[in-house]
C-alpha cells in the first residue's frame, strides 16, 4: 500500500520506520523523501500481507506520525471520451452508466479498485487509472 508519512520533529524523536520494520516485518520501499529542519515527508510503498501493512500504519500513527493513504481510481478524461459506451457493458459493478443525454458517466463509489476492465475496453483511452491521496 502506498502511503505518505508526515513526521514533525517536535512530535517524533525516535527512528519510527526502522522500529516499525523490526516490529511488523513489513518492508518499506521509499518512493520520495523531503527532509527539512523541522519535518520529514516520505512517500513509501509498504510491502507485506494485509496484517503487516495495517500493523505498520497503526504503529507509525501511535509513534506520532501522520499517515495518508493513496488509492487508485478510474476516471474519465472528458476531452477524449466520445461516449461510445464500450466500457458500460463490461463493468460488473455498474460503476459506469449512460445518462439520458447519452453521456457516459463514472460512479466512483461503485468502482472496485484493481478491476479496470473498462480501461482496457476503451477504444480512445479516455478511461485512465489515477492515484488519489485520502
């Protein structure tokens, strides 16, 4: 799971990532790091089974860090979409609909991350997977 870890110097005074790795067995792949005098911001991929990842996030938060998760979602690029509907019939979750005006719309609350059948079906590549911080 990809997360952003925010650490402020006055709230955290110990090496929380190494302690979390030791305690949980999860692995941390550092994607980006910004280190300033009073704060650190790391974007990492936490690798492990669900239990290890959840425990790692919980441990980081208990240590005083703020943790923000990333999720991937499918979105429609309206500049590319021609409202052909090729994606609609493939979606097993009914997360894409055709409105009365024949416009294709995506319903993100119904979309299941990782499915992406619609992305491969789109003939004009208007459906794209994007990453959002939650």
